[in-house]
C-alpha cells in the first residue's frame, strides 16, 4: 500500500522549473533515500510534501489525503525536519518540546509519555533542562528530530538529519532511523551517501528537477556502466607479473604499483570477464605469494556521481 503518491508534480519559481513533472510512490513503512546535487529540486519537493509551499501543478496524496485540499489533516500525519532547524534559542529543551506538543494537540499523560520517549530516543535526557542556545549544533539537530517525532507521525520527512553530528552521533541517528522502518514511512535526504546506502530500502535520485534513477541501492549499483576492476597483491618480480597477467584473455588495462616487496595489481577486464580464477592459477603455478584478490566494488556514491554528471544517465535506468 502506498503512503505517499506523487503524480506529475511541478513547481515553478518565476521562469525556473525547480521540480519538473515528477511522479513516484512511497510504500507504507518504507525508508526512501531522496538524493540529488544542490539545486536538483529535492528540498523543494520535500517542502511541498510537508505543506510548507504549494505546487504549480500535479497531485500529492499522503495516506489518501490531498496535500493541497486537506493541508491541516496532512500536517498532523507528518513530522518534518528541515536542514536548518528553526528552534527557539532562549527556551530549555523540555520547555520547547512541551510547547511543540501543545501546538500538535498533545496534552496530559500522553504528552508526558511522548516527551520522555523522544528525549530518550534522541539521547537528550541529560540536556533536557539546558537552554537550546547553549547546545552544540549536533544537539540542536537532535532537538529538531525529537520535535519531528513527538506526535508519532505516520510520515517522517528528514532533510539532512545528521548534518553537524560527530561519527558516534551519526551512528546513533542511523540506528534510530532504521528502527523506525515499518512504524513510519520515512523520506531521508542526505549527502552522506554511505549512510543512505546502509539505511534506505530504495533510493530516488533527482537532477535538474527530474527523477533520473529510482531503485534499491543494490540494483542501481548493478546497472552502472563500466568494466570490472580486479585488485590483487602478489609477492613476485614485477616483470613476470606484468607479462603473465597481460597474456590473460579479457585484460583491457593493467597497472602495477610496487609496495614494500609486494605488487599491487589493478586489472581492468573486458565487459563480462572475471579473471580472478586465472590470476589464482598463475600464482599457484609460479609459486608466488598472494595476499589479496578481489573485485573493486561500486557503491551508491559511484552511482550518484555517474547519473548526476552532465549528459549522463544509467543504462536501462528504472525511473518511477
């Protein structure tokens, strides 16, 4: 079942088409990575979904409700964390969250329960009486996330939730977001692509206001263009290693780098050719020492760079 349905969404700023006739769905309980270079239109799209700005054209439904016609009802179902969190620096953390609970209709026992829960979830319990203006940027980011979660929304829209956090805090927020899967539908925008790869079930990439790729991280990596690269570390004379590997069928380009008696081998293979077994047989036949033999793995970052480069798209790309 789709929690979010976007059809032919367009947003103009003067003559500039920031969002260009895009369509996509997000399933209930899914975590969707929403990516794109600066100016791609992703933040504008998230602001439209969050009822912060109107669209120029198209339709958006959240839990079956029209974002434009049922704005107040939709807002009750959404928790939104913008990139620059708007907080009141003169309020204490617990005062601010209490104020936000009041605005979101929480009172009495439920309000106290949810404040305690989000303070613990976002590791804010120890600073709950601290004035927000005295908190670090990372802690302020966590206050914004607690605010987005406090009313138990069905949909969470998180724009750069780990910005300004240290590695330990990033790991905590990553695990928190992963734990939300199934209970909440999450749209996550981040420039930390390894985090997106670890957290998100599906990724949508925008460029120039359009969707240029949409699939699971694994499938997108599998669609990447380019030949396989085999990496190896062999202890053997350079000239023998070069001559032996260059003679293998399917070798397109070979690079050898000496390193403290070892030969670091990078071998580009023809499309569809994997020479790892051939290299292993060479090592065994020549009584060389092999320390490493692997295929260079592609990652979501490689996909992002490829599909957002000028005049570049994935072959057979899957676009919603």
